[in-house]
C-alpha cells in the first residue's frame, strides 16, 4: 500500500469519525457475520448514557425492551434474507426502512427511538450488515400519548353527551306524554269526571313526575361525578329510620307495593353519613331489583352493622346478569343483553358505584342468569354522639 493511499484512507476514517461524532443521530452498524465488529458513534453517550465501548459490550436484549428486541431480530432477519437479492443496479435507498424501538438507557429509563435502517455494503457492493440511524423521539411520543389521551377524553365526552341526549329523549317521552294526556283529560272533563278517574289521573301524573325527577337526579349526580365535584355532607342520621323511610317510599309506588321484605339488625343506629348519597345507593339498588324481577316476586332488603361498618344486601329473584357481562355493569348507560324489553337508562349501578366510592365503601354483585342477583354494599361510618 502506497503512503499516499494510506493517507487517503486515514483522511476518510477521520472524516467519517468527525461526521458520526458531530451529528445528533446515533450511527449503529450491526454486521451479518459474527466475525465482523459492530460500530456505534460517540453520540450513543447522549442518547443512552453508555460510552460506545460499554454499549457494544452489552447484549442487544439488555438495551432494548422485550417487544422491541423481538422487532429488532425481525429487522435483522429481513435484511439477512434480502442481502442475496441486492444487485449493483439497486438504488442506495431501495431497502431503507423506518422503525420505532424502545431502548433502555443506563439508568433503566425507557427511551423511544426512531430508527432509519438500511443495508451497508463493502466497496465491492457486498452486503455486510445493517446500519441504523437512531434518533430520540421520546418527547414526540409523550406529545402523541397526551394528544391520544385528550382525543379519547373528547370522544368519551361526545359519547356521554350523545347518551345523555338519547336517555332524555327516550326516558322523558313517556312521562311527559302521561302528564300531558292526564292534564288534557282533567281540562276537558273537569266538571263531570268521576272521582275514581280523577284519582287515577293524579296518581299516574305523580308517578310520571317521580320518574322524571329520578332520571334528572341520576343525570345530575353523574355529571357531578364526571366533573370530579361529587362530594359528601356527613350528618347525624338514624340508619334504621333512613332504611325504613327508603323502603316505605318505594313501597308507595303501585308497581312495587308490598314486594320489599326488610330485615334490619342495626345495633349502632346513630351514625354520621351522607343522607343523600345513601338514598341514591339504596333506592337505585332496590328499584333495580324490583324492576328486573318479573311478576310479583319479592326483593329482600337487609342491613346490619358491626365494627364501624354498615352492610346492605339487596337480593332479588329476577332475570340475573350474564356472567360475561358482570365486569361492565358499573359503566354509565350500560344495559345487559337480556334487559332490552325492560325500561331503563343504564345509570342505576353506575350511580351506586360512584356514590359508594365517594363514601370509601365497597360494592360487589353476585348473579346468575335467570337465578337472581344480590348486591352487597359495605360503607364505613363514625358513630354519632347521643
């Protein structure tokens, strides 16, 4: 080798080193042959915190997470297969591909990297390995994830709005029709209508208004929960009195009259609890149980307390819940596949779950299709001073 040729080689090596050390991207060369040495540029230090020597001593599966390592092996396999199809007439960028990998830096932190990969060849155009140009895109990925979260949040909000509108239009139509038709009846025949018909009209109107009020209450509470402003107001209450009051209120509805069987074993009656949230929890559970129990089947409403907790159990003999749907029952507006013929909004259990969570309680549902459902709610409380 002449001295001039050797000098040219040294200059080329110096230029290559200068380029790889100056650009922000990392140059990583992985040969096909185990006899050939890998190369990585000095900029690997800024990317992963390793010196080039330390990086090359590590196994690749130590610097890539599991899924990216599998992807990396697939990339190498791809280039190993195509090396035998490369000809001198192929354009330099023909086999260039872009991939994303998750690297693990020297501190164990995940670094997202965009990699431009291509095959590199000898001066004789013989494929020698794969060259990767690595660029840190962790910041970009975080922005993408944040954008994705915001987009999903907006989609959920739009879905919620659509469901609210659908619920209002569906659930309000019947009660409003009942109220309107009864008002028309009373207006037209108010001087000669029989007392029994008047009483029926007033009763139906009262029930319709109760239905509207219940739906509005649930939607309002759901909206407060979604906004994160659903709070609680602890006050002194008599647990047994409240339980009896709720049962009596529901019993006053014609369709549910006489169908609630109560059993209260409440030793500590005077406690501190949010009366409104308690009412939402128990009324929704009991009405759900009655609604999904065909005919005149009874519903058990039991309450007992011990060790600073009150346990409520509402058990029915109704249609039950399909086992595969039990993990979805607390979602807003979700209705079981076997409830299509039964009127409802799909808000009841969602409301119950949110109220229970606010009170730091727990709820579990036991159910078998066509064999009834039992809801168990446990809520901690503080004793009231007499």
